[in-house]
């Protein structure tokens, strides 16, 4: 069957069968507008030709069509057991579907809550949420997750599991810990890895940046002390008051670390209101590049608002996903406009972006459609 949704929020590949087994998490995050109901977790075992739907989220959505709005923004498959998956779930109605970290032990067919967010405490922006999950491929059974309710929640923080996500221990929390994203570079037999977490400020409904923190991971998996990267630019942009269509870190935020170089860190946000779509540090966060939105190269022209246009390609304004190829030689960026890649990994200038979206049917109508009053066969959308 075809996937029963058009709102894909996350993708995970089974590392033992790559590329044939694919999982997608569904749902559309829209904190200040209208969320879009997804279809839970979908699975393909033939490289995306056919799909099956999970039995847990699908049933909850069917039973609560008016208030079950799961947004599954992060998925991960256990490297040592491909039947175990973790999902970070944001919920618009936790009474029918709790937000937090969900776990499957049967290859994504059924799911149960493994780490639950606290109940709603603030009206409006409070959405109990798991926002990021990742397994450590170098340390058996180790996983990390974030609970990151954008509007503040007593349970918000970074968590660690040593049993493939069955149980969890809090590693790091902060005052005003809001929406957050994780990135991991695994340790090796001779060198430590790193865990990076980018955190939004819940006092601004997670529009603004609170800080970026990193902790070393020893060869055996022991996690060291988190320290703040003090030189990070405000890549989220800064809006002192809510501005229409600007969500900052509440929506446009991503982090990535090279799998073979823990000092090579990327952060993505929004280049509206003074932010950056993508920045890179090659020294573990001490110094950062200018915005790589247009490759940080020579501008061939500029938009009416003064933004650079680069003939070598440019990104869409808001970054939501950062991924590396297994050999760390290719970088992929996901945003509301699609997917871009570059082979200029680590470069802080003259980056060439490859636009992969020509054949993707991903146009989003943000403001709906209108039908001509005198001809129902004609319409406009945008």
C-alpha cells in the first residue's frame, strides 16, 4: 500500500538491512497554527515500494480523530537488535496519547511508552514532547534521548539508557530547558566521542536559543560533564515578541556531529531575524563559520531583502535535519524545502549545495486554496 499520510517528520534505516528496511515517523509540527495528523510509524521492507502501518499509534489516532495529533520527529533503530526501535513523540493531547519516548521490540509493529513527559502545565505552548533519540553504535545497549516540551516541563532534559531504551536516567536539565535536539559522534577504541545538545529557551516558547552543550563519551560509554559552548552564534534568530510565521528554535533547529570527528559540529536554525540557516565549527565549538545558507561564497546576486544568491546552490531558510553519510564524506541538510547535499564537509566557505528536490513532490500549500467563483474547475493555491 502507499503511505496513508503526506506528513513525514523523520526517517530511520535499519543498519543491518540498509537500504531495504525503512521506517518513517509521521505528523506535522505546527506549534502556533494547526498540526496535521500523521499515520504513526510506517515500515517498508522493500526499499519504499510498499508500506505497512504500526498497530499502536494508528489505533489511538483512529479512536481519537479530533485530538490525537502525534508528531514523531525522531526515530532510531538499535544497532545490536533491529527489532528494537525508539521514537520521540510530541503529543497535542497527552490524555489520549502521551508525549515522550516510545519503544518497540517487534520491529515497529507495536509500541509502548518508555519515558513519559509530565502532564500539561501551561496553556497554549505546552506540548508534552520527546524531541530526539539516538543509539550509540559503539557502546552496546546505550541510547540517549531528549524530552523537550517547548513551553517548559518539569521532565525536560537529556536522558541516557543502558538497556536499549527500556529504562532511563536523567543526565542534564536546565532552568528554561525547552525544545532540544541531540547529536552524537561515537567513541572509538582509542578516542572519546561526544554528545551535543542544542536547547531552546522555554521562557520564549522556545523561539530563542538557550544554549548548546557538549559532553565527552568515553570508550566504554561513560558520559562526562556537560559544558556550554560559549561562542555559539544565535543561529535561531531572536524575536523578543511573537512574530507571525517566525518560530525560531521551536521548529527550525538541528544539530549534527561528524561520525569520525567529534570536533566537527554543525548547527542549523533559521536565518530570519538575525539567525543562521547553518553554521559549522571544526574545533569543537570554539569558533564558528558565517552562515552557510548560500555556501558563504561570492554572491552572484541578492534578493530584495539583501540575502545572497549563489550560483553554486543555496539552502532553504530554516534547517530541521542534519545527517552525515557513514564514511562522513557527504553532508545532507533537510528543511521545509526538501533535501540538499554537499561533499564540502567541514568547509567554512565556498560550499557547493546540490539540490535534490527536482523530482520530489513536496510542495506545501501554506495558506490553502481558492476556487474561482464563476468557474469551479479553476483554482489557486500557495
